């Protein structure tokens, strides 16, 4: 059974600091990796996708993927209170990476 | 604007009644629809996957006769919760995808409260 593991948190960081979110997955043939942000009572919002080993940067967000270690992370630089949310790691497989397996999410709190 | 429209956003119903939730892809043809359920402080749980024109594939433990999924067109899928009970109260979210365009989007979700 495919599994995606995340630390549930809460992870608390001061405003302006770097928040580091981690995720491990069990299925070695996984091909795509996603980070979603979910505010309370809202549906998930895609913030990053990564498909190959290494780093991918988009604004204040950096996703890191290490397929050998089956590990993917998300760094949020200059954290803002508006970043406070639950971050879901999702791992995709199948054609078009449709089949997503979600982790339970890490709750991030950015303290002003 | 939203590329996947999900309605209603919130519904309250009496126990024993049925509730229909609609999910529409606005700017693309969704070859595949996924339906999720999320209980408070828990992650998304996949309920079923449906391809246009085909019967939905349900995840283990999800009653197909209780959660009716219809994906009759490339832009519309519906989830009907039949004979709803309080334990069905949850946040239901659809996700629409297109293989051709390699895109996928979540709907805004539906909060169901069964009294």
C-alpha cells in the first residue's frame, strides 16, 4: 500500500524565518510530487510540483526532491502569518500522475 | 477564476434525505474526476475515481450504493449521498483532471451537515 508520511505538527516558526516541511513516501516508482496548502474549511491549493531530483524554486517556496531517499521537502522563506495553514504532501503515479496519495498534512503556524 | 466549480458549498439536511453535489470543469474537459472526503483535522480520503462514461471505481470501504457517482459528460460529475446520516457529515471535495492537458484542479469543496 502506498504511503505518504508527514509530521503532523504543529510547526511554529516566527515571522520572517524559514519553515521546513518534510515528507517521505513508500512507492519507489512514484513520478510526481506536489505540495498543497489548505486553509481551514477550504479545499487544497497547489503551490509547488516537482518531478526530478534537486531543487525547484518559485518565489519564497523551494521544493526539494531526493528519489533515492524517497524524500521531498518544502522550504518557505521569509514566512508570513498568511502562510499559516496545513501543508499536504501528495505523491502521484499512473498516467498523467493522476493517482495522488496524500499525506495527513503538517500544520504550520507563523507567529507574528 | 475557478476552473472547477463545485456546488453547493454548504448544505444542511435531515437524516434520511439525499444530497447531490455537483462538480463542473469550466475551461477544460475533465476525463477523470476524483471525489474525496475529509473529516476535521484529517487528510483527504479518496472515495472514488470516475472516468467519463464509465462506472466509478470505489475505494475499499466506500459504499457504492450510498455514494452514487455519475460522470455522464466531460464537464460534469455528481456525487449523491443517499439516505444521509449524521456520520456522513464531512467536507466533500472533487478533483477534475485532463490527461491531454496534464492538468488537475480541486473544486472548492462542499460542507455537508446532517442533522
